[in-house]
C-alpha cells in the first residue's frame, strides 16, 4: 500500500484569512459544482461542501489520498488531469480548482486549454500558485542557496516556477483573462530585512524597499480567478529571451571600453580647448607687450622731438647773437664791457 502525500495533513481552519484556501473560498459561489484538481485527501473539498453547499469532484494521482477523499467529498478519482479523454467524462463544472497544482503539471498551458471544455457558461478557474519572487527566495539566492523542500515555495515536486508576469502569461496563452486576485501575503519587517542584508555585507535603503514593493516581494501565493476569453489566442505565449551571464559580462566590458574611448575623446577635446585658450592668452599677452612697447616708443619720440626743438631754439639764439656781433661790432664790445662793470658803475652810453 502506498503512502499519503505531504499535502494530506493540510486542514481547513474556519474563520482564518491570508491563506490560500480561505482566499480561494471567497471566489467560489455557493452551490457550485467544483472540479478539485489535485484534491489530495479532500480536506478543502470537504470545507466547500459543508460551508458553500458545493458539489465537489476530486481528482489526484495518489491512490491513498483518493481513498481518504472518497469519504469527504461527493466524488473522487485517481486520474491524471492531462488525460483529456478521462477528464471529459467527469461532466461540466462551474469552477475548476487548481490549489497549488499548476506548478506540478508537465504542460499547464495545455491543461488549461483542455479544461475550457469542462466549464459551464460563466464558469471560472480558481487558482493558487506560489510566488518564486517572494523575498525569502531572493535572500536565499543572495546567500547562494536554492534548497528544495518537501512543500512550500521550493517544493521538490514543482516542475515550473512562477511570478506575477509568468502567471498572467500562462493564462493568456491558454485563452484566459485574470478577473481578480487576493494574494496570500507574508511580509518581513524592514528591520529584519536590514539585519539579514547586513549579515551579507549589504545595506538596505529606501530605494531597495521601494523595489521590493514594486515587484511584490511580499506575495507568498497568488490566489485568483481566471475567466475563459471568447477565443483562444492565435499565437502561443511569447518566449522571452534572456542574455546569458557570459554575454552580460561581455556586454558590460564592451560598455566600459566604449566609455573609456569616450573619455579619451573627451580628454583630447579638453586638451585642444586648453591649447586654444593658451594660444589666445599668449596672443593677448603679445599684443599687450607690443602696445606697451609702441607707447614707450611714442613717448620717446615725443621727448626726442622736444629736445630737438629746444636745441633748435638754442641754435637760433646763437645765430642771432653772431649776426648782431658781425653787424654791430662796436656796440657789441661796448655792451660786453659794460656787463663786466659793477652794477653801480654802469651808465648808459
């Protein structure tokens, strides 16, 4: 005989909030016919029947869990939900429930496409999916750890890992639109985060906490309702490409090389500007020196002209004196003799 799954002991507690089952319960109308995919031991299905008067059909791969579920819910089968023929025989439903199941399926998109045929008019898919972007996983990765566990975010049986973007992409590819969500939140206090990062040699600032908020790192599980759209998308979900680490490092190196080349060009431009400025300054200095030399030469010319004029005056006086001496020799001699006499003895001739 086999063993029960790790999920069989998960019980529903009435009146609780902020856990996947209580959040999903609010999305399931009373009296609904529900297909509980991956029902395990039927504990949540039992709560739906007792609290919401639902009719629950459960399917799971664990035979021991299904044996236990048969005593709690209306119907329970050992069945692989990927077996579209077998699933089609279960009838139609108001709600198809995937409670932490889609991440375990080999091809969840294909399963969601097939499930559309089981939905009654107005029928919905209700889901809960673990968030791989939760802060606990991010911090573990910063420490270089990615440790699988029996259950939880890093459940060892998970085949896919999701964040909000991947969840929306999966439903869109399968022809659904997410109508509303009520996620399960598990948020660490800022002080705890700050101390955890400090142990890693990192410092948390407000920008870091803003990033955590913007990327919904506090969400532990996304819980919501998806409705089938009028038609399937013509194309499957786009495959996103991501640069590999070696290419990222090469790209970084190329950017640094480009920055260095830009700095070289900048340096050359700065040198050229400095040389032009120096040449201008030298030209201005040479001009100032030339002007000073011109002013000095002009002043010297003016002084020379003044000396020349004074000398010319003296020469003119001498010429006049000689002319007088030649033309009036007696008067000239008499005047000279008189000039030599004492002032008292001088008489006019």
